[in-house]
């Protein structure tokens, strides 16, 4: 089985909402316009992992993590790429990233 390069092939965290109404941050992905450009130039696992970790913390603080993580997983699936959220340390991430729906 070939080892996939999850971080090298990680798609942009952008989920195609692109409305910068939250103090210059997108209401969909939480990034600023310069951060969106910067993500394209990130090189290597450490840079992308660090960027996504900070973004996840920002989205959690704003209450948008659950929606974003569902849309980002969908984006990864459509692009047939492994989702880097699966590789982030589960202990460091909130339950909102859990892919399994909770029973009511």
C-alpha cells in the first residue's frame, strides 16, 4: 500500500464562501485574504500542520469549527485527497471535528 502524502496534497482550507465580514476574516474558513495566498506557498508538513492547527483554534473560538470541518472534509473527498484533519492529533482537537454524528 502506497503511503499518501496527506500534508503535501492538503487542499486549501477555503470552503468557497469568501465573505470577509468578520474583521477581515472570511465567515466560511476564517482566513484573511493574505492568509489564503500564503497557504498556497506553504511548503512541507510542519508549515501546513501549524497553519491548520491555528486555523482550527480560531474557528473553534468563533463557533464556526463544526460547519467548516464538515465542508472541508467534503472538499477533500471531492478532490480525492486524504483529509489532513484526520492526521491532526485527536487530543489537541475539539470534539467538533469528530466525523461521526452524535446520537440524540
